[in-house]
C-alpha cells in the first residue's frame, strides 16, 4: 500500500505550496472545499495522476472520521504524514463575536484536525503508518491583538492539543506546530492591497516579509527523521516579528 501525506487547506496559499513541494516525495491527499482550486493544485504537483483529492468541508466535524475512513479504504492508501493547514480567520471585536463564530472557527481549526489524527491512529484502517504531524498554528497563539480573540483562542487550543497528543502518542508519532507570521495568501490578501500598511508591516519584521516556501521548509524538516527527537513544540516562523520589541 502507498504511504501518503494528507494536507488540509491544499486548495490555496501555504497548503497549496506544501502540496506542490511534497508531491515530489510522497503521494499527496489534497483536502479543501473548492474542487476547481484543488484540481489546479493537483495539476501544479509532480505526477498529478498520483495525487488524490479529498473534497470535504471540515466544518462538518460530525462526519469527518467516517468520511476519511471511507476515502482511505476506497483508495487503498495509508497515511504516514499529516499537515493540518486549513484555517478559518474572522477578526471581530468582542461585541461582534457569537457562539456560532466560535463553533465554526474551532470546528475547522481545531476539532477537525484532532479527529483526523484520531482516524489516522485507527490500526485497522492505517496500521502503525502515521509517523509525524504538523499543525499550522499562528504566532497569535502566544500573543494578543485587537479583534483576534476567537482566532487566537483556536490557535492556542490547537497548540495545547498538540502538546498533549505529543505525549500520548509518543514514541510512535511526533506532533509539532508551526506558528507563521504574516504571509501573503488569499487569507491575508486584503492587507497586502494597502501599500502603506505593507511598508509599516515590513518594518516590524527584522528579516523582512516571508513567503509560503519559508513555512514549507520548516514543516518539511519537522516531518522528517531529521527531527526525530523533537515533539510537542511550537515552532515560530515569523522573521523575528514576535521577538522584536523595537518601539
Ligand atoms: N497567511 C498568514 O499570514 C497566516 C499567518 C499565520 C497562520 N496562518 C495559518 O496558515 C494556514 C493556511 O492559511 P493561508 O494563509 O494559506 O490561507 P488561504 O490561502 O486562505 O487558505 C486557507 C485554506 O483553508 C481551507 N479551508 C478553509 N475552510 C475550510 C473548510 N471549512 N473545510 C476545508 N478546508 C477549508 C481553504 O480551502 P477551500 O477554500 O477550498 O475551502 C484553503 O485551502 C491557516 O491555518 C492559517 O490560519 C496564516
């Protein structure tokens, strides 16, 4: 049976970049909701015919385990690596947040990822194949910003989940998270439309602005055996943005 990598959020941004790069090493299972953009990603991968599309809305956490199990069985594949890159970010001040916003954000950012890991640990379905998981968190996980309460809470929960599962699933499976700083993608495009804002933003990054490939390089290292003694860690990849206290 083929050993694959699952990448959620593969229809756009960092997830697409990772899918393209990882496709030269493993068959990739591409997850997202938008079939057209998933197909575009597949065409940009090495050997498109080897890459599988798992179109699924991760907000639907009730069915994620069964749907993924059926998908893996149907395609006769096992999964060695998982990158949870799908993300939902709405920035609202407290007076505008609602229970449903919390629920939607946590379903996509946290709960679906946890249930995918649970499914991949099912021995009947995936044997002992799962080796390493990276959750794409955010540097907001350890800091604060106006209107970032819901999204920040979800990324903080993601990192707490990652640490406990790293202990529970050791030594078979390693789990780490990557905390990117601002990267230009569909999620953040609106910010990059404003030239003045981009200048101000760039000035706060000691290493300048980053790109999706900067995130891929670290994820690739964490998934690989080179990181065999690293688990349960938050790895900030933000060009020094969060250690910069220059006034
Ligand atoms: N860009 C940044 O500056 C930045 C900074 C820190 C952290 N992050 C994190 O990095 C990750 C990737 O974000 P990005 O910047 O690459 O954003 P992006 O280009 O907007 O991509 C987001 C991805 O998430 C998927 N997604 C969203 N809702 C989904 C759902 N309900 N079910 C399945 N897939 C869903 C989207 O797929 P569909 O559109 O096909 O549904 C898309 O592929 C996210 O977790 C984000 O929180 C981003």
